[in-house]
C-alpha cells in the first residue's frame, strides 16, 4: 500500500498553496466549485488540520484552470 499515489510523502500540499489556488474566491465560492463544504476548505487552509491528497490537488488545479479559461 505504500506506493499508492495518495500516500506520496514527497508531495505536501500546504495551506499557502490552497490559498493561492483559491485566489480571490471566498471560501464558500471555492468550496462550491470544488464540491466540498466550507469547513473542508477552512481545514485545508489551517496548518496542521488536513490537506487535500495529491490526486485531489490535481483535480482542483484542473477545475481552476478551466474556470480561468472560460
């Protein structure tokens, strides 16, 4: 199980990375776009709480890129 892509310890998604990806969107707007609740976004942005998996991070980046291209 240690080779599962979500367990890649070399890839650490930081709260700063989540805030940068969110940009000017509110936590609620970002949560709605990512189809999670606001509390999840809040926890992603708080050091030591939780962080999105690398796979989820790639998906979030793709969604935000798509939004910027519309």
